[in-house]
C-alpha cells in the first residue's frame, strides 16, 4: 500500500521500512541522481489544501522540516504528491507527523527564492513506484514525537547572530508590542520588538490571515519562541517577518510563574532544556529590563494619562461609523465624574439588570477607527486588556465640575489596541476574585441625590409631576467660576455701562448660525484675528500650483529623512516626491511617521493622512524644502488641517523638524511642529450669537469658545459626524425647535460687557464666558 501509517511500540516501528531503502540527507539532495531506493524523512510543518490539476489529477503539497539542524540555514523542503496517493495523504496527514517519502523524484523548485526552502522539491506518486510512511504524533504537547530518532532538535539563534536572508528559530523577551490589527489587505498584523541577553533589539512584523495564529502576547516582559521566522536587513538593522511555516509560543515572563505556553496550535514540541531557557530569560529580564507598564486601576486614573486597563466588558454599542462604545469595569470607582456617551438604550448591548447595578462603577470608553471592527466582535462578559487609553479632562478650569473622558484613539501608535484575555490568565483570575467581592449595594448608595432613581422614590403621581416641574426650573448650564456673583436681570445689564461682568438667568430664544458647522472659525491668539476655515477647493488649487515646480533631487535622502520620487502615468506626468522623516536613522511605523510631500494632489494627500501620522505639504527651492503659502495648512494629522497666521508667522527652514526627530520619543504634536517651523498656529473656535431673554429684556451675547462650552473640540467638529450630532442635540436641548418661550429651559451663565469703537462712537457688546453645558445635557 503506497501510504502506510506506522505505529510505535516501545519506541520502535511496528512495521520497519524495507531493508533496501537508504536514508538521504537534505544537504546531499541533488538533481541528476537516482532516488528510487532512497528515502527522505522529516517533520510535517505545513500542508496545503488538496486540489485538482488541469487534467483532473489530485495534487497535495506538504512542507517537511529536516531532522538535522546543524547542517545548513535551509532546513525545509517542499513535497509534491500526485494522484490517489495525494488523496490518501490529505486524509491522514497532520502537522507534527513524521513523514517518510521513498522512491521519489527530485526536481528544481520554482518557488525556492520566495519561500526560502531547498532549491529542489520531491515529487512522489503511485505511478512512479513511490511510497509514503507516516508516524502520527501521539501524546501530550510536552512529549517529543513518536521516537527519539525523529524528534526535532531545534537550534536557536541569539539576536546578535542574525544574518540577512536566513530563516531561524529564536527566543526573545517582549520589549514593545502592538496587539493584532487588520492590515491594508485581509491579513492581521502584529508588531513586536524583542531583546535577549545579547542586548540586541529585533523588531518583527508578523502577518497571518488567522488571528489566532499570531503570538498571544499580553504584556511587556512576556517571552516568545519563534520558529521559522525570516530575517532581513533594512537600513543596517535586522528585522523579522513571517515566512511559510512560522509558529510561535508565548510564556509569562514573571519569575516563578508556571511555564505554560500560549498557542493556538495543537501540535508543537517543547523540550525539557527549553524550560531552563525560559527561566534564565525571566531572571535576566527581571534584572536588566524595566517592564512595568503604565497599568492602572480606574480608582487611580488622572486627567491626561495614558495607561493600560485590565477590565471586564459589560456593555457595548455602535456610536457611528468611526467610533464604538465599550462599557467596562474593574471593581473600583473612578475618583472623577465620568463622561457618559449618548446612545439610545435600544442600541446598548448587555444585560440591562447588570448595567443598572454597575452604573456607578462602569466607565464609557470610546474607541475609534481601526479598533471599531474588533470592538464590535467582542463578547459581553469577556475580560480585556485595553492598551494606551487616554483620559481627557473636559473642563480644566474647575475640578469640581469637570469630568473625565476615556478614549482609545485610532492607529496603533504606542501599542494602542484591545486584547482579549483568557480566563486562565493570572491577571484575569485575580480580577475575577476581586469583582466577586465587590458590594454592589454599597456602590449604588454612592449615587448623589441629583440622579436619584424615579422608581420607589415618589409616593404618587402628584409627587412625580411636582418633581418634574422643579426639574424644568433647573438650568441646563453649569457655572465654572465667580460663584460670588448674584443674578442680574437683563434690563439692568442693558442699562449699565461697560465693561462689567454679570451672572444672568435667561432663555435662549434664537441663535446664529443655524447651520452649526458655519460657527467654526480660525482664531489667532496673538493678533486676535478671525478667519474662515478654507474649503478643500482652495487647498487643491494651492497644491496644483505647487506641482508646477519639479522636486529638486539634490534635496533628497538627507541624514534625517529618506526620499522617494516617481512620475505619474497621467497626461501631466507630474513628479511626486515623498520624504519620510527618520528616528534614530530608522523609518518608523506608518502610524508614528511624519512625511513631507511635493507635487501631490488633494486626493493623494488625504490618502497619505489615512496611513501616516503627519503629512506636511512642501515645495523645493534651490537650497531647501519650504512650506507652501500659509493659505494652505502647514500640517495634516488624521482628518484635521492645521493652519498658521499669515500676519504673525515667520516661517523657518523645514530642517528644524530634525530636532524633533532626534528626540527620544518624537510625539509630532502640532504645537511643537509649529514652533520649530516658526508658525503661529490658528486655533479652531466656535463663534455664535445667542439672543437671550428673561422677561425684563433681551440682549445678544456672543459665544467665543474652543471646547469648554459644548465640551467638544472645535478642531474635530467639521470631520466627525458623531460630534456634529452631539452638538446639534445640545442646541436642540438649549433651544428646542417649535417650543413656546415659556417652555424653553433656563440657562444660567456669565456674560461680560465691553466697548467696541464703531463709526466714531462706542458700541456695547456682550460675551458669554466661564460657562459650560451641563453633563446630563450632552
């Protein structure tokens, strides 16, 4: 029978191989020799689906790893199986099996350059008189395959001995990682930076269509074992990439923790001596690496913090196309009032009773962009580790009325991402024990009387109606300062001289502009000028004008940026140059990279902003790269365009950016970029006119606000549908359309009066200040 399954009894094969067969080593395989009486033996590390060739012949391909690891850097070979033998093999072959091919033919492999395997492949078929013998691997994962003669003995390469073009096995300690994310194609991608006692760093970029096949890394300090990872050199640095047959194991890096590998593979080897390797790496890491990450409990968070959170998911909801809500808890209470993301109750997934019980212990985390797909797939009740959450304080002037927002921004910069932890994880076990000890009844008693529940509080309908009437008298705004001021009627305000400050209580009769996006302007804090936000057509015309100048190749590839240039295939045949700013003489990951572009169109620029952190449009002179006209943005980051004041800016050479690139951890913050480029940045502001009435008079008060009044950044409102809807909902609450004046809510706010010289006389104007919309409104 051409395909035989061999059993192992007391370490020996029940059916020995025919005596006339002689073993052939991988290093001795050569074309032109007769292999009729030869056999090759290896371990199955990869198999492909059974297919049919054009003539209907069955075809099956497997990859074998050589058992002798000391002979060559190439230790695997392709086996091509045809006909009925292919069909039989496809039914019985499993990864980790010992595979013997006898009576094979040897031919040149057309894929050797791409897959890094032997330059020849083996061809076997029943018609050629071939035979196949298979030892199934039986037993636990810590046992070696069937017999000692076929147990793979892996050689592990230290990170300081890596060579370009090799495929190696290695151990490393995780110094940095990014949780798997969906790449531009259909694969998932994970980035991990490793170190070992040789003090050499290796960054690996790993791709796989199956999320579970990527390393299961949970924290910095974990130890990984990579098999069959390909090494390539780029800019003098070794990098690791996945190759065919790549496999990984991950271990907890804590000294004394059980040595239990994390992997989705059911078949792998792990020798006794490897346990010693794990223990030695743990001890070295504990002494030589700072692996304590920015982990925090909700009870310990502060404003403007980036931290990792281990928590349980209790609710989730879709907010809009680019953001998603996760409601989580870790058993502790945030010391600050927290932002509650406005979603409809019917859209919130989760157990309603539990959500109600945990309402004082959960926080709302808004995740954006590339994290939305994963967030949507998470199961309620699962345990998560969310990396690099950003806490933002919505109102910094008065801590008593401020609240904290939790954001997981788009991209994977600084390891941002979401990891799902198994219940076997030690941190999860500890968290579950703590959550079970939390007294939910006590947490519900923490609630303030302003948010007391209706059910059980009121004795009858009359009490409820009375409560609602009192609520209608409450202001929908919050005063953030000057609590010593008493309310002043508008009649008194109108009859008083300027400048003065007042506390008023009034209703918003009308506001302008009605189209809220028109309220966003650009403001220079230095010269106090206002400017309309340019539209995309203006920017496009400026880019077209700059494309007339051909990029100067003498300015390409400097010490702090790499350049690429090409010619477009359209009729204009434009020359486009892109300059990628380096850090430590290396290109960064796209989400951390600042680049400069010459000759690009608006469409091309926006494509780049979706992939890279920062984009600066430039043009060439004879000696330097320089910014475009300041009518164009000097920087694009995500969906936001940053502009500079023409009057107050004194543009400096682009080479000033090299000082930021040289920083230990370049942040590429717009304010820092503006400073080194000599730009006085314009700030996005809301400018609106409110007509306020209180029964004694009416006055027009101007709102001039960056993000305090609406608790929404003016810089994001033009490009974020969710924030636009939130702002519209706020205005509909302050000034409900179609309602009578008596039914409008009261606004309590501060206004200041001031004089403006107009047509040879002083005109009195009023401006709202130190006022914010109440949290329960937004």
